[in-house]
C-alpha cells in the first residue's frame, strides 16, 4: 500500500518536471551540446571537449568586456539603490500626491527597451537632441557617438532613468510597511531623523532592498537592448557589454561553439554573483557579527 | 506631576474621535482606560503623549498648559500593542537607547539598563536581537525601554493584547507589581473588564469618544451608572431583561413574577431594564428568592475551563457563565435561575436606579 502511494506522488509532481524540463533543462542542454562540439551541419559534428571553453577564457576582448560589465553593474548599484531610497523617502505618504508619484515613477518601466534606446538617441543627439544640443550650446562638447566617456555617461543616464523607479517603488513599499508606532516610539525617545533612518527604516527595508539589489544586478549584468540601440557597443568597443559581445560572436561571426561556451560561463557568473549578494545581504544586521 | 485634560475634543476629517473629555490623573496614580475598539482610547493616549494636538481643549501638567508642547520636550514613555523595538539593536542597546539620547553618563546607563532588565527577567537575553526573541520577550523589551526612562507619564496601549493567554497573565501580574513600585502616572488601555479589575487603580470608561464614568475600578464595577457603562464593563456583555414593577411585585415578561426585595424595595411602579452579568445566572436554584427563566439553548461555547451558554428567554438573548466544561444541545430547554437581589436596575433613560449591595467577601476576580 505504501509503495502505491509513493508512485502516485511521483505522478503528481510529473507536471512540474515537464514544465521545468521545457522551460530550463532542454534549452540549457542544447547550449551545452553546442559548447562541446564543432557542428558544421546536420550529421557533421565533431566532439571538441573543452576546446571552446579554453578559447573563450583566453579571449582578450572577452576579458575587457567582462571588466566593463562589472564596472557598469557596480556603478548601477551604487547610483540606483541610494537614489531610489532617497526618492522613496521624499515621496508623499498620503493624498493625491501618492498616486501621481506612483504613475510618474512607473512610466519609464512601461516603455519597451529598444524604444528607450531610441528615445535616448534622439534626446542626446548633438545636432537636434534636446539634451545634446543644450549641453553643446553651453559650451561643453558632448557626443556619445564619438567620445567613449560621453557614451558611458549616456548609457548610464539612460539606465538610471529607466530603472531607478523600480528601486524607488520597492523601497517605498518597504517604507509603507513600517507600522506608524515605530515612528511614534522614536519620536517619544527623541531620536533624530537620521537615527530613525539608520535604525528603523533601513533595517526594516532590508528585505525589499535585497530584492532590489539582486534584480538590478542581474538585469544590468544582462543589459542588451538599450545600449545596442543607443551606441551599438561603440565607439570602438567602449560600450560593448557582455551580451553585446556574445551576440557579435553568435550572430555576427556565427561561431556557435564559442558562443555556447561563453553563454554557460556568463550564466554561471550571474548565478555566482547573485548567490554572493544574497548571502551577504542576508547576514547584514542580523547581529551575527556583533 | 499631575496631568489634567480639559474639555478635550479631537475631530479628524469631520469625524469626532473624542468629545469633551475632562479627566484628572493625580501624581503616581494608576489608571485604566476601558473601552471597546474604536472607543477613542488610543487617540486619548496620543493626545496625552503630545503626539497629536486636541482640536479643542487643553492639556495641563501641574497646572501648566502643555497642549502645544512637542512630544520630544515632554517626559513620557509609551508601550504599544505591536512589539516596537529597534530591529538592528540588541536588547541591551534597545533598552539603553532612550537614555543615550538623553545623554545620560555611561555607568548610569549600564546600571539602570541592568536593573530594569533584571526586573523584567531579560538579563540572559541582553545580547540578542529582537528578531531572535519570542513575542513575550519582545514586549518585555519594549516595556523595559519605556520603564528605563523613569518618565513622569507611562502610557501603555493594550500592551498584552498580542500575547498568548499564559504570557498575558504572567506579564500582567509582573506589571501590577512594577506599577506599584514606580512613581509615574500610569495610563493603561484595555478592552477587557477582567484586566481592569486585576490591575486595580482607577478606571475611565470610554465609549464612542466620551467618558461614561470614572472611579476606582471595583467601585465602578459594582455601580455602573449607565447601561452603556455596564455593557462595556462586562465580558460577556451584561444581560438585560425588561422589568415591570407593579406595587410590591415585579414582572419579567408575561409569566415570571417575584416580590420586590432588598435594594429593589423602593422602586416606583413603571418599566425598567434589569441588568445581570453572565456570572450571576445559574442553572441550579441557589436561594429562595430565585426567579426561574425557562429558556432555549442557542449556543454553548467553551472558553478555557468555562462554558458560556447563549440562551433565549422569550426573545431576550441571555449569556450564562458556567464554570467547568459542559455541553448543551442546541434547542434544548434549560431553566436559568437568577437572584433578584443581584439585579442592577436601570430606568428607561438607561441610568442606574438600583444596584445590588456589595458582599465584601465576594469582590470579583481581584488578586
């Protein structure tokens, strides 16, 4: 009887297996398949072992793309998280202002990603763009198609404009979840507003900020559409982030083997970083260090 | 320090939360604000603390008007229904935080924190964070934070309501002892009549933003001046029966009549409401005076080691409180006995006209 029940349990979790297989395992295995073989056509395949991985790991352009990507993601976190928290703190707590702020904040999140790239191309063009023209007229030379620093600033500004609202919304939700009594208690104690932020609001927002950091790190590490539309990875290679470089290998040069190996490494890097971030943020402020 | 509220109104968005509240809390007094939810208890506490300003009226401390003085400049401490502690501070730092903000010297902070921690049995937990404590321990920490300030005014807003039954009993006893030792004015809100009786001191019965009655807790329990006050000060709510007095006889409903006795003797003929708490109904005959009320059982609920039997006597819903666990079939007929000498009698306007004599040997539930 007990055996029969066990079998039925397997049957019941079968749908989950099927879904996971189709959503993750099967697509992932095709990539693994490509990463260890050299495939010329149907029936023409050669097993190459770790060859593609070796090639990719020694690729100088990949190294610089990885460093660029890390620098970009770190800057995204350093700017967007504090800025989002600041915006959330400054938002009204009740009245019509709340809805107005929420709608305004949500707007950039609703725009398709390649449209965002297009918006910023036009916005920052030195000849006709509102921002580009203004800055140039002020006497500051600015051209994101020609100068690497300007390209970086533009990509960064676009990313911050696009995604800080998400951090702000998360932080705002975290702030709203703090019971009023905490603020009253702090007021009765005579705590300063900095102390209220440091000892009540920040610890109480830890959960949502963990999610914000993870989401923003992952998304910015995988960024593709917006810089591809805006700069196409240039000028030169200066805004070629990992996924742009990956697409160049896979679609531009049609080197599917190295591209597959690269994809797997890319995936593992993201997984590793997320794990590290998650662990670190889980242990912050739980007192284990005290 | 004495605290006085003078004709305090609090109106928020056209809704009256408090209406003409005038109260006096002498120095060192223990006061229970008793009222149902939304009676205005928390609103009143917030005004006393200085967190909110009254719409009208004044708050006086030792005769000095402090109505507009910010909470930061007042010497108050407050404990909330939720367990409010700084999440990233240890228990020690939590208790020490109000003293640190006041700039008390280190050694004194240490001495006072340890003293309060000992009193609330938190000493072994001083290095823990609030998230690592049980609910009871978290609330003890919050109470310790309030006590360590040694404030003139200690406000507790239903502090035990989120704790389980056992912890509540335990902490209530400790609090009673702690309040006795302190010198602050204690104001404690609750919805539970038994809690008010256990804590003692003075009671303020609050209902829909108005003060119904004030006085020593047991005296008010024995002489609620209005039907409303009696309802608030009874759990389960007091039972009412229509009473018609004709000469020296009284009649309940159509059939049940009895001779006016004891405190009921002087009642003028007319219609009244007789009030009787659930624990004054019995299923057995106890005295010769008892009236017997044939009733149908509608529901019987077991609460701890007690049973509440909801019955219906000719359209009057009554609740009978029986000690011990019993089960009664729904729809069955029981005879409920009540001693007319225990009746509270209210006139048609709802004011008390006769209250039973208090038997000094049988004061309720006080410890």
